[in-house]
C-alpha cells in the first residue's frame, strides 16, 4: 500500500486506480483487499462516500436502505442568548486565527511531527487500529462528553506522547491540527444522480471547510490525569460549535475564487494546512455490513496521500467500530511508534475513566 501511495497517477489516464490484492488478512479474516486510489480533485469525503454507497447493498437485506449513526445536538432556548454573545467574540478570534495562518503570520513550531521539508519525498507509511464504539461508553458517561470528544482527546494525547518520546522539549511546542469538515448544510448521503444536480445542496465536488484545533501541551498534571485531554478536546469542540468561523472562512474562500481564481483559493488552503502540524478527517460509514458485487466488506478505511503535513489521521465508522488510520511521511515519523503511543493513550484514558 505504501508503494501504491507513493506512485503518481498517470496523466494520460483517468484520475483513479483500483488494485486487488488477493491475499488473506488475519486481522479481519478477509479473503483479500481492494485498494482504491482517487485524486482529491474528483471530490471530497462526502462525495466519494456517497459514490461508494451507490455501489453497495446491505448484506442482511439488499432491499432495505443503508442506515448511519445518528447525532443529536440540541440547545435550549434559554441558553441561546449567552451562547450567541459568546459566539461573536469566539468567531472573531477564530476567524483572525485562520487568516493569520493562511498568510504565514502564525506557523507551528518545528517538532518531531513537523519539519521544514513539506514535500512528499521519503515514502508514505500507513497504519491503522480498530476500536469498538461501545468501548467509549465508560468515558462518555462519566465525563458527560461525546465519542468524538473522547477520540480526539486520545489522538491528541497519543501525538504528544510520541513527540515527548522523540524530544522531551517538544511537549511544550505550539502544535495545531487541521480538522476537515463537510461544508454542506445537508448531512445525509445522496446517490450519484442526486449529487450530479448542480443546484442541489448535496452537489458533487469539494465542499469542505477546516478548523484549527490547538493540541494541548503535555505536562506532569495532565500526564497523571489523562482525562484532562478529553475534557480539553470537549471544551475546544464546544467552543467551535458556537463559532461562525466556518461560514466566514467560506466567504473568504469564495471571494478568492471569484476575484483571483480557483488557484488562489487552493493556495490559501494549502498554506493554511502547511502552517499546521497534522490533519484530522472523519467520515461516517454504514451501521450494517454492506457488500460490493455480492462480496461482503469486512472493514475499510481511508487516508490522504501527499498533503503538506507529515501526519494525517483519518476516522471512519462502520458496523459499530471506528477505524483510525495514520498516514505519515516516513522521513519524519515512525508510524509503528506513533501507533504504539496511540495505544498507550487509549489505555491511559480508559483506565483513568474506570477508576472514577
């Protein structure tokens, strides 16, 4: 897979490849593996997942529609006024942060996960881990947070443990993760035919925004109490939920696109990402097992190849599990050590929650 990732797509062929590896895997007890390589210009995670779902059927009953995990976010009318006041100040701060990062005024410090060499030259390392969604219940119930809060806290702690193992001084460096989000108002996936309707809210293409999540610095206090990373992730995500930075950033990108062209908007996105240390992307998958051409899919995940960061973390839910993928520049990051640090972070957080 690393070899496939490192090879450029042929310029005289369509911007996708399909590789079939007829070799059984012990981890998922699968008969083989299919690797689909696509150029990001074809679409974003929403578009590509919608395309995949147009090609699969439920294993238990192909005539029944595929279902997805539900998300509930409610806010009482009593709380809306103070939250809206808070959002004004929060939006101004986040928007200014975005602009400064896109113009090279704020740049993450050099660290074991970020070097000056942002070009993809050393090979691409891929690793992944699967966690049961049920395993998060203890942390969620005791801290009153979400699965997403818990997972982001684990990822942040795992990254900091890796950085500390490589350089003790780096536990205090300014490190930021870029979180990619679907910019569409609609959340439900649509068929390929529906997405191809240009005026549709779920139209085809790349329609995403990004948010900056500062990775909490490592200290003796939060090392002894790893749940602080989950609570800090919850605090950051809640704050961003009431921020208007997403629509404001969308306005800026739209203006750049109209005034200076698509290339200018793309350069702004590239510089913003390049000035950070990691990318996090989350895509929601089916609840039930699905089959492609009558072949049941045991599990799947995705990653992004060649971004201007050395670390990409991707998350995909499927059949009650979360598959977390780590894509790294091998010249900068040891993916096996990073995966081990994430496992340590997971154990630290789960063990701490069980002691409450």
